[in-house]
């Protein structure tokens, strides 16, 4: 997926018992599709920051987390464990499970976390990492994801539209 490409629809179960597709969300709001995995140390390092952003921009941007790892090899990423994690951490956004792994394949996602931010017209405006320091929040110099959200909400194109995604590889089924 390249900058300017259109958002791709999906139909996935959420940890809250609902089934989600793009029509489940406000069509006028930007969307952040974030590929996620319970077991991944990068996800764990960025998790509180993403939750904070999810709460901060809740009324302006739809955050949608999708886990698609092979749960046979990574049982920590099972749907049951996703439910537990979302509840423990108080996720303010839907956390969806893609057992078929079709959504990350359609998006060309390779890592967790990997962010795809779309404007209100459904065009990709930012793709990549949350910020420039997964290990230490106090040393972050570039808040790529939040800066992209701010630009979008101001009606501008993000200054930085793409960064290399940093994280665990998506665990594909054999």
C-alpha cells in the first residue's frame, strides 16, 4: 500500500463480541489501522503511548487495532488472550482478530505495530512507526503518528508521510 491508496474494507470480530467493518465507523472520520500483537515486545513498549493517543483523539480519529498472528505458534496472541489484554489495559478502541490473515496481506503489512493512517476520504496519508524511540518514551524526538494526526486535523498533509515500520514481523501461518 502506498501513500494516496484507498483504505481496504474488512469484516472482523472484535474482543467486545461485535463484528466490525468500515461501515461500523463514522465515514467522516480519519481511520488509523494498526497491526498489533500481544506477545510483541515492540507493541508492549508502545502500547501505553497508543492508548494515550487513542483516548486523546477518540472523538476525531477512529483507531482500529488488528491482530493476525498465527496463534498456534504464538498462543499469547489468541483471541481469548486478546480479550484479556484489551480489558487489562482498558483499550479505548476496537481490537480485532484476523484469523485468515487476509487484512495484513491486503495492506502489505509486515510488522507489529505498523500504522496505516487514512484521511476522512479514505486515502493513506501516513504509514510506519508510532515515533522514533520504541525503547524509551522520554527520548522520543519525532512523534510521527501524532504529528500526522495533527496535520490531518488541521487540513494539511503530514510533513512525514512514511517511516520504516519498527517491530516484530507478523507471524504468518505456514
